[in-house]
C-alpha cells in the first residue's frame, strides 16, 4: 500500500512537468510556424481594427510579414500601425501599409484594390476577415438592410478576391483565406439574411477553390461560432437552439482564432471548423437527418416565444 502511494506521489509531479513541457513546446512550434509561414510574404488583412484583426496583425507583423492593413477608419489604422511598430523590432519587421476599405461601399472597392496592388505590386496572402451581423424576424428586416448585409458579407469579399486573383494567377501562387461564421454551414432562426450572406460567400469560395487549384492558389475557409470580445458578447438566451452557441459561452477568443489562421496558412487546410462538439454534430445532423434538425429548430423558436410571453 505504501509502495503504491509513493509511486503515485512521484508520478503526479512528473505528469505536471510533462504537461507543462508539452504546452511550452506547442507554443514554441506555433510561434515558429507563424514566422515561417508569413515571413517576407505580402499579407492583406481586412477589418484589421476588429479584435481578431488586431491579433492577426500583431502575429503577422512580428512574424516578418509585409503587412497591408485594411479598415474603415484612417486614424484608427494609423494608431494600430504605430502600436505594432512600437511593440516590435524594426530590424526584423517591415513598415506597415494602410488602405481604407469599406465593403459597405462597393463602388469604392476598385480604387482600394488598385491601391492594395500598388503597395508591393503583388500579394501572397489575402485574409478576408469582416462581418456585419443583424438579428430579427425575417419580415422585420428591410430590403435596404438585406442589401447592406449582402454587400458587407458577400459582394465585398467576393469583389476584393476577384480583384487580386489576376495577380495571383499570373504568379501561379497565392492563398485566399475566408474567416466565416459557422452559419455559412448551419442556418439558425432569426438570422435569415445574415445566414444567407454567409452561405453565399461560403459557396463562392468552395467553388473558387477548384477553379484556381491548377494555378497553385490555395483557398481556405475557417468557420467559427463567433469571435468573443467581452463577456457582454455572451448574453444568455433561453431558446433551445441557442445551445448551439452557449456550449462555449465566450465563443472563440481572438488569439485562438489567430492561432488557427496561422496553422491553416502553414498546412493549407481547405476547411476548418472552430466550434464545440454540439454545433459540429448539428452540421452533420442537417445533412443526414434534415427533418430532425428542422424539428429542433422549430421547437427552439416556439420555446423562445413561450419564454418571452412569461417574462
């Protein structure tokens, strides 16, 4: 008995040390991959002012990328660029280029695309990280709102991708990475237009992947539940189908998503889903047991309505 107890006491510290060592090595490997996958590469990042955008900008800048940051606000972009420059070693990083870009203003995109290509004459990686969200019953959303969502979530990213593709095709290299919602694969009630826009952009890049493979261009999509910014983002819901999202209360943190983006750029995976088990199961249920899935969604709507009446 004493022998077994002694063995257990000795094993626990060993397990702790080995676990800590594993995570340390993992962190070092991820850091190394982030540097090797983007070093000297021209990387264009949209919506650089978002939580995920800032995290990616920091990782890529420190990794030695020739970074082109895109956003809607010139002053905030300049502040971000200054912060990144002050926090990095100028001997191993490149000056950051800034381009004003607003997917909600489609008519301004040709000029923005031209400016992006003028920065270095080409680009290696385009990360499409932007999203406009809206929630409400379908009949309450105006056609203007529908169009605005489609511009921001579909027409904008597609227009930018089409604009830079000729440069990638001529060089027979490049990587397009779409950061998309899991609702590009799974439609949830009260998000009709949002989900439609996410399904549309997912389908576009799924089709594009096969079209450009012969030119040595990679296309990746990353689908997440949502990128958390604060605890306020995770307001509790009483609806049944909200369980698809509340399993991981704070969603995906910016650093988790940025790490996944770095890994995807390095291993060129075509599709990544960042989500707890339940949403992943729901994706398969939608494909193989559609009637069951639809019944659960409908039950969730009824449950939400009943909860509101009792309040």
